[in-house]
C-alpha cells in the first residue's frame, strides 16, 4: 500500500496531494493547517493515515504561509500578524473553493474538509461560500470569529477597546459564520474540541452545536489543551469513514 505524495502549484497555490494509485478513492478530503503552520507540518499526521484508508487528500499552504510566506509572517509583530489573520482565513477558504472547482470537481463533485484551529475557521467560512462540502470537520476551532478575536487580542495583552476599530469590526462581522447562518451549507457537521484549550475556548463551539446541529451531526469533547490528541485523531478517521459507508 504505497502512498504517493505529489507537490505542485496551481494558480500560485502550493498543494500537497496524498493518495494511493490505481484505486477507487473513497472521496476527496481537504485538510487545512492552523495559524503559522504549513501544509506539511500541520497536515501529515492526518493526511497520511487518511490516504492509507483510501481517501484522496489535498493540503494547501494557507495564504501568506508555508511556501508562499509573506509579511507580516516573516518579521512582523504579533499585533501585525493578528491584524492579518482574518484576511488569511478568507483568502485561504476562497483558494480551496477555487481549487476544487478548477481541478477536482469533475472527479469529486463534493468534498470533505478537516480544519485544525485557524484551519477550522477556514472550513467554516468556506461552508458559507460553496454548496460542495459533504463533511465539515472543525478541530479545536470555532465558528464564532468575533468572540475568538476578542479572546485572542485580550490574551495578547492588547487593549481591546483601542484595538477593535470600526474597520476591523466591520471586516470580522462580514465573514463571521454566526452572522451568515443562512448561507452555511454542508451535509454533516462533526465538531472536535478540547475542554482545556486556552487558545480557542470550546464553549462557543458547544453552544453553536446545541443550537444548530442536525440529526446526523456529532460533537466530540476531549480533556486536552490546544492540540489534536491521538484519541481525537482516531475518532476523526472513524467519523469520516462512517460518512462514506
């Protein structure tokens, strides 16, 4: 069972594909890494096992990350990076949607998306912009962009009253999934949270799930901080397999 890794660029987007040759793949899975990570470091531990299970897996470097690293993620301050984070979320989500439409849609009309941390926010936003998502799997992430923005800025020691200008708030409101609920589209939602997570608190995800989940959606809690534990990984794999039975 040899896994092929194929690296290429499509429309200047660095892509890493994981797959077995000469099989009928179970489905297409996009895996999106988190803040200041890369498609290799932030995705291999999920992508390789999924490729072994028969999926065609695609990981891309987020906007201004990895092979397309750009300021402020080279020499910028933490504040400058925070300023840019929601632009990264929006641009990366649109990149995934465009890649699916231009490269994969004929073979895979729908796709699953697993997003870790910031990657989960990419996944949530993508679900407001396309009707092609089969399985939405946010991991140690949140659909509540505004609450997380306030939490992150305050945790960084920045005065929130001074930081959140009208322009910043307007942009976050414009992409916040909680304010675009009528546009959220996916077949099933499977949420994975850490109850001791200091980076992305789990409570907003739990509230969202209780209010907006459908009968076949699932919610998973683990006593972990901001990391994807081995037991969480196994449950991700098993949950995805159940969607493709």
